[in-house]
């Protein structure tokens, strides 16, 4: 008896297994042969491009190492070599062993951030030499601010080493290094300090060059939130020298002269102590530069937040302890005068008072220099002539100083007498002439 065919063979071999008027496709199908006989390259047929043909050669593969292979390059059928890439001066500078460091040091801070974000090769090279480059960049652009506001004092502005270099030979722990946020902070603080001193000098209140470093150290004192930290910081003679203690008090006098000026000032000397009691010098800079216009409302808000009620005359000004009038919540009253800037902290001494007390403790007798502080920058000690006030015109970026200052009183009176003789005014009565000698 013959064995019946299997179901699979019947499904494959049967011409009617796919239904009426349909047939199975096999290797000898005429359709398949027709497809094989079509030309491979048709001018009208669409071409399918592979993904690797859209990629360019990885220019940083030589630097990154063999771990990241570059994309394969396609060759033409004729075997012609790829065209030579044009010369790129930017890439040439990046790959030069000496020019790269000089190029990175002289870039402006915003340009450095932009290139670090968009250029892979610049990103990698900066990470490779991040520690030395960031320190050199800080010493080149802000040497004094980088020294005063050292990166070890601001751990929140540090990052892990981008190259994962170990800390203290512990391979499992990457060391902390300064980041771009720290560089941006010292550049911003340097600009704020220099802007404050420039604004004062443009109004005639000059200070010595050493005042820049003393003012930066005072900014660091303002940031400390406890009295013990402030005392230990001030009593360190290696940080705060005697010259710094005297110079910063000269700045206090000049600031009081600025705010008490009848024309350019704001009317009271207490504004200097008020603005120096904040957590940074940014508020003082905004007031001096005109970005913050002081009126009754915002000044009362600053006073309530800076001083405790026991230090204010609330009997003469009862609205200072009224939350509805000031708009300051009660938990923020005197917050800047409490340790930790917390409502449960104990009272903290003012930074200006602590500097003056430190000068008394060292026996510097700064009070004997107060008159010299007032006339400093106005009169030349050698010749006795007035110093010219520097000016900065609207179109000029730099501050310029005149060659001669305001003429003395004797010279003004002599010039007026010569003019009187010239125009025949000497014969008039005393009551008819105007006193222009003052």
C-alpha cells in the first residue's frame, strides 16, 4: 500500500493551495527572473543612501583614542582618493601643543563657555587640562579675586574631575576641582568691586590702589554667618594686614562722604553702614550705579530686614514694626543681624563695627587719620594743589583725568581782579560788585 503524501507537501506542491487564480512563487518564477535581469543602476530609480554616507570623518578620533572608531569613508568605483580637506585655522590652533593654552587663556569668559558647549574637540582638550587651565585663566583675568575668593572656600562651585583623576591615590574617588561657575563668580565680583571704586573716584572720592583687595576681603567677611567665624577671619594677620584695616576704614569714610553729599548723595551717612550690612556688595553697587533708586518703601524694607527692632527707634517710627505697612513678614525682621541668617539665631555683630574694633584691638589708632581720610585724593600733599577729578564721557570706555585741577582760591581772585581792571569795574562801589572769590 502506498503512503499518502504529507500535508506540508500538499500545501507546497499543490497549485491551488493559495486559492483560485493564484500560484506559489518559486525559484523558477518568471517574475523573479525579470527582477534579476533589471539593471542595477537606473537613472530614474531612487537611490537609497546608507547612514554612514551622511557622517563625516571624526576629527577628534586621534585625540580620543582607538576606543571611538571613525566613520568609514566611501570610495568611488574608479578608486580615486577623497579630496583634501581645506585648512582650518581654528582646528590647527586647537591641535597645536603650545598655541592651544594661549588661545584658551585669552578667550573671553562667554566665548569659552560657548565653545565648551558646542565643540567636542575643545570640550575634550579643556577637560584634559581643566585644573591647570582654570587656575591659569583665573590668574590671568582676575588674579586678586582668585586669591581672595579661593575655590576651596566654595565647595558648591566645584565639580568632580572630568578625567576622573583620583584623590589622594584613591582610585574609587575622583577629586574635586574648580569649575566654570567659580571662574564666573570671581570675574563678576571683580567687576563689582572695581565698578564701586570707579564710581566713587568719578565723584572725587579717590581711594588707594590697595583698597581693591581690602574691599574684596570685606566682601568675604560679609558672607560669614557667625560671629566666631568673622572674628577668626579678622584676627588672622596673614589675611587682614594692618594696611587692610586702615584702608577699609578709609573706604568707609569716603562712602559716608558720598552719601552725605548735598548734591550727588542721598542725604544721610547711615546708608553706608546699612548697605554694608547686607550679604554681598551687589546692593551697594546697584545704589551707586543708579540701578536701584532708593525711596521710602524699599529703604524701609532694607532697614527692617537688616536691623532688629531693639536697634530701631520704633517709638518715633511705629510703622517699622507694622507688617502691613512695611510689607516684610515678621519672620524676616532683623534676619541679616542674626547668626546663620535664621530667625532662631542669636544676635550677630555688624561687619563694619567688627573691623573698627579690630583696629582698636591692634592699637592702630586709626582715629588720628580721619582728617587725612577726608582730604585724601583732593589735595596734593607735595604741592598743595587740587587734584583734577577724573571724567568718563558718554562715548568713552576709559576714565580720563585732566592735566590740571580746579584753580586755587588765590588764582581765581587774581584772575577776577585782572578782569575788573580790564573792563573798568574797579571804580565801582563795593556794593555793586559780586563776590566771586569764594
